[in-house]
């Protein structure tokens, strides 16, 4: 059993005064047989009333509004959690029976959302790449792990080349991105071969700094395994989800699981800063905490599309120039 203290801070700073700010937060760790929430508090500047409800996917959601004029919005989530080791499935059911079980789920209301394939122009190309990996004489679990390993081995973990609006098709072309992109790509792969798959947002907790995505919000995938249920696959780290992972939300994709989203009246120019601090049960003194946000985003012209491939090339060129100067 492991204990963690998670502090997740979201700060919006607006270029000018805004009003009528209404937001939805998905910052509540999901309680299950492997996770217990000892204490959790969500604090929001201007002290709005937080109303809560459970959505279609079973996520716990908070909503609030700040009506009066303001130039900054601060949202802080502080959670003490305990995790237990995840027991992986035992492949005791013949593979053919497992695949038949998945085939029978196609029209089941609980799984339809997680089997629906989104438009993906490169599907034929992807199948050509992946068909050599897929072996229906093996179980869905073995095939799911093979697809997760493919993402890990063939996509570069690189920050700054994508954003939350980058299409999965573009991620396939880039062969690069972060945990969110890896999760979206694996969702496409699993659903392509009729394995129900859902997107998970949450955290991966630190130990020895050996895993990518530590100390920040994280994303992975859960695949439905016959005879077991939903099993987490983390393509960013090429592992089965374990007691280092803490779930915040479950959905079809990132947009179902966005930690904070909302609307307001005022200037579109704003700065978003997100920082996550995760410690093994103890909070560090304020002077010991990191001063820079893990994620920083400035909106100058909201709605203007970003060409991620061009941005990727620009990042690569800048890195090459820096290496030449060294």
C-alpha cells in the first residue's frame, strides 16, 4: 500500500477584467478497490459555491460560477490518497472464446461508446502497419499489450509539438507527442481491432523519476478484458497500470475528461498555468516547492488553428541550432 499527497493548481490570468465565469472541474480521484481517498479539498478563489454531480460515465464533477469582475482565477485541489497493487488478469479463458465475447459486446449499450471508431483517414495505412502484430490465436490482453508496446517504441515522447486540439491523424504523422497523444493513438488501435477502450485522465505518482509523465497530469487507456473487466494500459511507459496511477476521470477521449474547462465574458487573451506536485505522503515546505508551472499556455488569438506538424519541424530546427551552438 502506498500513500500520496497530490496538489494540483490551475491558474488563469486574464489580460483584462472578465465576468460571468462558469467552470466545470474533474479533479476528484476515483474511489475503487485499489484507491482510497483519505482527504480531499477543492479551493477556488473568490469562494464560489461548488455544486457536484455524477456524469454519464460515473465521474464526479464540480461546477461553479464567479459572476463578479476579476482578473485571475485560482483552482487548487489537494488530495491524500492510498493505493493498492493492481492484480493483473490471468489468461485462463481460451482466446477464441474471449474474441467471441468481445464480438457480442458490439451492440451492448455499456460498450458502444468505447467501440465507436472516429474518422481516421490513415486507417488503411495503420492496418498495414499493425496487422503483423495482431494474432487472433492470442488473447485480447496479449494483443492489447502488443499495441501499447508499438506506441511506446514508435512514437517519440516530446513536449511542445502538439496541443489539446491536435487531431489523432496528425499525431500519427508526427510520430511524436505526450501522454494524451499516446492514449488517443492507442484508443484508435484497440477500437480498430474491436477491443473496447476508454480514455483515462489522472496522475502517475513519483518514485525514482524513472517513468515519463511523473509529477503532472497523466493519461492512459483502459481496455476491456473478457473475464476480468477494465484493465489500464499505459503506452507512455509501456506498462500495465499499477498502484502508481491515480484516476480522475473516464471517457471516450480527452474532451470527456478535461480537468478544468469553462466559459467567461471578456478578453480572449489569457494565460493558463498548471502545476502538479505529488509527494509520498508529506507536503514539502512552500520554499521547497517548484516555482515554475509544469504547463504554461498563452492564448493570444483563441480559435486560430495551430499546424502541429509545422510546429514540430520548428522545434526540431531550434534544437538542432542549439546543439550546433554548444
